[in-house]
C-alpha cells in the first residue's frame, strides 16, 4: 500500500515522562516521519502519567501531526 517499509518506534523512557511530555514525544515522532509509535509493553497507569491522560494527549498529538 505504501510502497516502502513502515517505520515506527517505542517511546522511551518508559517511566518518568508526564502524560503531556509523552504526547509531545508522539507528536515529534509522527511529524518527523514515523508511521507509528507504541507504548513499551509494561507501561501502565502511573501516579504521574495516568492511562487516560496519556491516551488523550496522544490522540491530540496524532490529530495535530496530521494537520
């Protein structure tokens, strides 16, 4: 479909980023040319980065990167 290999990454570090900074990393990756990003397998809801907050910031980053 794309005529080329897909390029993606796992966002690092898996711990320590706020949800907002995690979303910013997703945005930078997608604007930089990656096709997808993914969570590290063992990232879960942390007091400093709740799952729902991470999801909302990442969704916003995806929409902004496509504009």
